[in-house]
C-alpha cells in the first residue's frame, strides 16, 4: 500500500474520486476525506428541491456512512482544514489534529460571493447566502411559506427547478 491519500473537501467531486479509486485501485492508498460540512457528501444538483420542500435533506446523500466504512475510508466531517504544510506533508484540521499525506487532493467548493450593490449588506431574510446543505436548511427555516426564491450560482446544474410549491423562481449563473 502506498502512503496516505488525503482529500480535502467532501462534496460530489470527492465522492466520485473515492468511488473511482475504490473500484480501480482498492488497497493502493489509505484514503482520508476531510470536509468542513457536518454531513455526508450530497447531490448539490438537488439542493433546490430540498429548498422547495420536495426532497428531504437526507435523501440527497450520495453514499451512506456504511459505504464509506466498507471502502476503508477515514471520513472526517465537520472538520475544516485550517493549514496545509507541504514540507511536512500534513494537513491541520480545526481541532489542532494533524493528518499526514503522501498525496493530496483539494476538492473544495467556493464560498458564496455577496455582491457590492445597494441592499446586499442586509443580514435578514429574504437575502441569504449559502453554499452548504446546512445553509439550505437555515434558508428554509428563515422563510417558512415563502413562495418566491432566487437561486444564483456559478453552476447551472445546482439551479435545477422541480418545484410545484414555489410559484416564482428565477436563476442567474455566472
């Protein structure tokens, strides 16, 4: 077995990479996945369906915890990577724990960007920013019964509308 392969990020790309590695190179690396979200990787394409109330958040998980365990993957959720020390070949995570690597993959999402326009500094509903599953839950809780939503993002797939509950929804992608 080669040295440890560490993937920082626990999203769709990381899940797909681990899936491919376990099919093609099972046992070649000890794999660790470190993600800052406190949940398993999920299908971001379906986030708007969760926001619309059509799909439960747990129904968009890509792989159950048992799959990760059966593949021998060390999965650390809710653990943001705080530092990469390339010389020492280690990642520091939020609780001051260090994780060594021989190979490193960065598969992280981007942070939402708040535009510099009048009103963008409002911190109350209906203006909410999120790039995480827990953020979608917060948005849903902040706006119960909301019938209008704006989904803005750089990935048109994440803005798929399948909602009968939302009357008006508009999308902008960059």
